[in-house]
């Protein structure tokens, strides 16, 4: 009977152990992928709290409704001109349409205060004291159409994050991008300049801090309104808000048609 040398047994045994380990590793379930961060967790900064509008442009159109037909520089189509030139606030009131200027397409231009809060981890709420409106900015791919046909429409949001370096490096800033569709027809200026149910509103909301005023934060809201019915080109505006310390000046009021 031949004796097998231990010099042959040990390498063979090691090979078997490696094979068993590799087989076990191949059969083991893969670790679960980490759950994606919620919109609240992914937020590059805190937008919650109270804000007040700073009327730094278009003062005479924003502080009070301009007269009917006063819409210089607005790219209204023939249908838009006809609609704007026949604006009648009394008819709006009689029809229960006094909130036409307080829809998503116009509300951020009205002198107002905002209350920003998280309704849940993936829905950011923006309330206005002017007109008592509530906008719901929904994050994530699976959102329903709740709000379709209302003044505020359906808003989908995402964070555009700015990083210090490449992918995976720390976030240093970020802009909130919002797309709103399916709005009830309204006015983007209070004197009847209209947008239709086919309008699309794109907004970029950015947090700013003034170099010489470190105690206050500011919001800059860049809005792009497009409408194939009442506009011949885009209407682009830039609106600013200043953070307030508390809710002491928060005073919700109903819509005013004039």
C-alpha cells in the first residue's frame, strides 16, 4: 500500500478549502442596497421657516393691480391679448374666481409671506398668507396627480446638488428645481395677464446669504412660465424673499381680485 506524501495532501486540502469558501461566498445573498435618502435628508440646506417678499422689481405691477390693458413687455399671443384686455375683476368675483392671480403661475410675485415646512419626508409645503394658498412640492418618481386642475397644480421637485469635487464628495450647496403642470387657468399678473391649463412653470429656488448681512438668509426664486395658448415666448422673473425670525407677522388673508 502506497503512502501519500503530506506534501501532496496539504496543497490539495488548501485548494478544497478555497473552493468551498468561494462556493459559499457565491451562494450567499448580496447585502441589501442602502435605502435612498429622503428629500428631507438630502436637502443641502434648511428652507423651512417664515419668509417675506422683497419687492425689488416690477413694483407698480406687484403692489397694486395695474389698469386693464396695461401690460408692456409681456409676450401675449392674440388670444392672450384678448383675454387680458377684457379683464373684469367684478366678473371674477361673481364667478368665484377671485383667486385667479393666486395660482402657482402668479402667487410668488404677489407681496406675501411664506411658511415653508415639510409635510412629510418627500413633500415640501409652501403656504402663503396672501390668498391662503398651499403649494405641495413632491419629490420622487412615483407621485400621483393630486392637485391636478387646482390653482397650485401638480409640482414635482428635485435637488440640484453642488459638490466640492467629484461624485461622492461633500455637498456644498444646491438649488431646488420645481416643475409645475396641470394648473387651473389663472393670471401671472394681477391685472388679468393670463396663463392656461396647458402652461408649464419651471422654478429654481436658491438660498442666498448676503456677504455683509450674515444674520439673514434670502431666497431667490427664478421662474420660467411657458404657455402655448396665451404666450408667444417665455416669461422669466426673479423674486426675492428674506427670512423672518418667527411667525409673529404671519397673517393669512383671502384672495383679492382688485
